[in-house]
C-alpha cells in the first residue's frame, strides 16, 4: 500500500543544530511556530480504558473497530472524497494505483479497494448481529443488536443506497434506497422501547443513542427518499437533549483526547484501546515519518493524510477547534526540543530539511511535497503511544445532535429561527469565537464542518447541502447526481450467485 522506505534520521543533535543555523522561519497563514511543539500539545495520560460489558455482545460491537478510524475502508472513502482531507502522491509513495487521487477528484471506479473493504467491513458487522440475534437474547440485548445492525445499514444506505437487507443466512433480493431507509427507521423504532433510559454501558448503546441516530437519519431523509422529515429530526434530537444524560464538554479537546473514556458528550463510541481495541491509527496515517520523534511513537508514521488549505482556513484564527484539530508549523523532537529533519526533503521546498507542516499544498500529484498540508490532529496523540491509539471514537455525540436540531429548524422555519441560532452559538461559545448574530446556509454547513471534522460526516453534509459537486482544490466541479452514491463493488456483484446485485446508475 505505502512505500515505507526508511528515511535517514539524524541522531547526532549537534549535527541537527548545525543544519538549522540561520534558517528563516516560514510563516504561512496564522499558525504559530510552537504548533508542533510537544510541550504545547503533549498528552502523557496513561491508558485509562475500561472493559466493555461481559454481555456476549462483543463479537458484534467489536466489528465497529473495522473501518471506523483506520485507513482503507469506511473512514477513508468518507473523508478523502470530501473537502476535509486529501492524500497526495509524494513521488513513488502513496500512489496506490491512483485510487486516492481519483477519490479526491470524484473520478473513482467500482474497482476501488476502499469500496470493497468498506462493504465487507459493514456486512461483516451485520453478519455478527444476525448470528447473535439468532441466539436467545434478553429483550434489552436484542434491542441493542437491532440498533447496532441499523447503524451498519445506515452506513450502507448512505454510501451505496441500493443494497440487500439480510437478517439471516437466506439470500434476498436487492432493496431500493428508500426501502433500506424504511428498514433502518423501523428497526430503531422497534428497538427503542427495550433500550435503557439511563446512560449507556461503555461501548454499548441506549435509548438516546437510537434517537440520536434517528435524528441523523431524518435529517437526510430527503436525500435518501425524496421526502423531507425535518420535524421528525427535531423530535428525535429533543429526545436526546431532554434526556438530561449529556451535555457539551467545556473543553472541546477533551472529547477526543486519549483519556476521553465516558466523556459527558459521548452518546455512542467505539472504545478503541492500544491493547484491547485496535485499528485506530490516525497518527500513523497523517504524520510525516520523522514525526515519530515528535511524539516518541513506537512505530514510524506513514505520511499520508492532510487537510486542504481552504478547509484549514475556514476556521477563525481564535477558534479553539482549529488549534485542536490540526497540526501545523515546525515540528520538534520530544526528547531534545530540537527541530526534526527529513534528509530526503524536496529540493524545491523552501523549508529544506526541517519539518514544517504548511497549510498550502504544492500539488496533488505526482510530486506532492512530503511535508505539505496541515495534519489531522483532532484525536490527539499520546506521547509514546503505540500504532493503535487509546482515544474513543464517537459515532454519535451531543454536539452533533445540537447541530442536527439547528439545521432541521432552519429547514422548517427559515434561517431566522432563533432556536437554531442559539444552538449553533452554544458550540461557537465553547470554541472561543464570537456568536453569530444571524444564521445563513453558509454559516450552518461551515459550522458543521468545523465542529464535526474527522467524524466521517462531511460527505453526507455536502450532499445534503447541494455542495458535493462544487469545485475545490484540485477537484473540478460537476453536476453528476449519480456520484451521490458510491458504486457497489464489482467483487460483490460478481459474488452474488443467488439473487443478483445491480450496479448503481452511472457506473
């Protein structure tokens, strides 16, 4: 996948000191020179994870570890296709047959490995739910499994649209997108009476979780079925808000930190852990190879993902989310405080060997600068961490529910809705930026992007707001509605020996 050649790292810090003499610091935008200084960003928290319940549901919930926060599956196709993240080709590294370049440009093919991996990961989770539902379960356990299965089907509904709804080993005909939507809704509504009213067990889902997922489902109902359900989205969001179980954490960074176990904002999480819950490896995916020294990482990073300059600049200078969500500027060795170097640096790079993550990226391919692009740092890195991170990943959280309600209110009542403005300003106040006096469509989709960065929702939001076909950096504009759905993987179509799978229109 990646050409992980070993670059030369200077271990003699006297040499490093000499190499950095008289270098002029390049200031781009408003990032500061201490942005990559571990003294400013370090997190030495111990592994504070806790065990999930011994309820027999682990095999099904554990399938959420696949694709949610690692490269090559659900997270990748959701993010790289949006204006949030990009993987540039850095010479011979990260070309990968051009699949991620095509993903960025909306020129993907049905043979893209990311689609197949996501499809298999999701159906693998559905299969585990079906297996356990075929065994004797308590009413509450059955409700949790049906909710989990509905979440997996929501992913299929959102990505691929027209899929088979399998609830047993029996093959079934392919369903339309509207039919998949109706199934997800009916499963959640059927499960809710038997789900717990109290706070969810760790890594599990409760009644509020089902309502939070319903609020997301209804928010996108017009895209999925052609019929808007704004009031239902509001009502479902209110069930979460009025439960009193959740609130905004005053510290945005704490929601995503390595020690974020049972954060007050978390409604449903994937409980990643360096030892017992693997496959969250954002540090590996985004950091440059020598940034291993910046965080004293156990393994060398891969230097893949960065964010687009325009998206980085969509945050105001004082937005606390900007400081948390990105890593930009010069980078330093954790142990010595000295700059870290890339001795295989691009000859045309004005920064030379010292690593300096610049928001501007020179090109998508074939020679993207090895250190260009602000890096993805929302789920902050722990000093000395392993390749598998400790941070829990929220599938649903309170901040999103507030935004879901705010948007549904504006869709129903117009952008002058005072309640919507109040909800959005709660998030802006926490972020340390001034409140909006009025609310516009641009404000709302912008605020969703800034708040929900890296939570695999940007593609869905851009489609709903009619911005999916817009041009952005190195991606031409288009008006092809067929691209609102990804292609069903060729391998899945070829493997359908019973009831056939028909490809989505346009592929």
